[in-house]
């Protein structure tokens, strides 16, 4: 893992596990923690790393409810936790089942220490809800929490730091080997709506975009993959055959099949 200062007092922290990227924004009076990793031990590591940079009181924001972004919060308590209302609903409805699913996954993968940590993890649903937009005063700077519409989930939040021209995108933007990975997509994804969410992100005119996985990128990267999503949407809408889709897609076979629902 490592810190990258992407702008003045704005940090991204990237981890080998799942190539996850978290964030930290420092104000003069408070700091904002963007996502908390996937279990109680990972969250404790992240909290300790933040305390090496600052002693400021913190707030937490979840970019979305998936375990790797939102299950590591208990070491940060007490604090306020911000998210979209759909994130609260997803954590309440699916959180315990997700714990079991991912603990089993890591046991099968030969990583029992992560499985044990997930099983020991207590979930912290958000207590500050952002249906559309909220602004957090960190002292001398503001962080805006923005719901761009459905994208990777129906409840994604962007974190915009206007004075630094930085947006933390969560998994609205991913920086895999080909932009997306096969794990980026779910069966209910609306690819055209996801592209529109990227347009909402681009309207913030960021200089730096921090994805939920991988290195920071720029607006050109986001535009490229917005156009890629629109191409995938076109292939899906026209009911392209598997052969036609694989030939017409800008992405490799595994990504295309996942995005279009081919087995």
C-alpha cells in the first residue's frame, strides 16, 4: 500500500488487495475519509495510516455499499458516516449475507486471515444520508458529496474537492488493465445511465479523478470509458450476437461478456 498526494492535502491510498484505492481530504478543522476497506483489520490499518498524517477528527463517506469499500469502519468510531440512502438499504438488506459470501470466497482462495477478519467485522450503516448533494465544511475547504445517478450501483456517491479539482469516483470509474474488469459489471447495470453518470462527473471539470480501484486518472480517461459504455449499450440494445458483440466491443472478451450478460 502507498499514499499519493494528488493535490494539496488530498491523498489517495492504494492497496494490493483488490487493487483498492481509498482517499483522505484534509481541511483545517476536520478530515474526510473516503471508504474504509473491507474488514475490521483492514480498517484498523487504514485508520492507523491516517493518524500518521493527521490528528484531525474525521468523518467517513461510503462511495457505495460493496464490502471492500464500506465494511472496515468500526476502527474509525465514533464518527459520522455519510452515504446515499440506497447504500443504507443495501447494507441493511445484504450486509450480513455479503460477509458470509466474501468470507467463503477468501477461504476458498487460501486467505483464511482475511476470511476470519470479515467474520469478526461489525457493520456500520451510514447515519448521514445524501439523496442528491451535500457539502461538508472541513475548515478552509469544502468537500461536496454528489450522487451522479445510477452507475456501478444505484447509490454511488462522488466526492468533489473543488479547490483542488479532484473527484473521488468510487467504482463509477475503475482503472483496470482495460479500464473495466469483468468484475465491474452486474446483471442489472444500465450502461447508458452509467455513461450519463460519467458525464455528471466530467461536468465537475476535475483535473484528477481517483477511481475505486487503480491509479488516479484524468478526464480524458473518463471520456474514453464513457464512450466505451455507450458502445456496449448500443450492442446490448441492438441485441448483437455474441460474435458481433465481441467484434464490435472496445473491450476484451471477458469484460464484454460480463457487461452484456453473455455466459
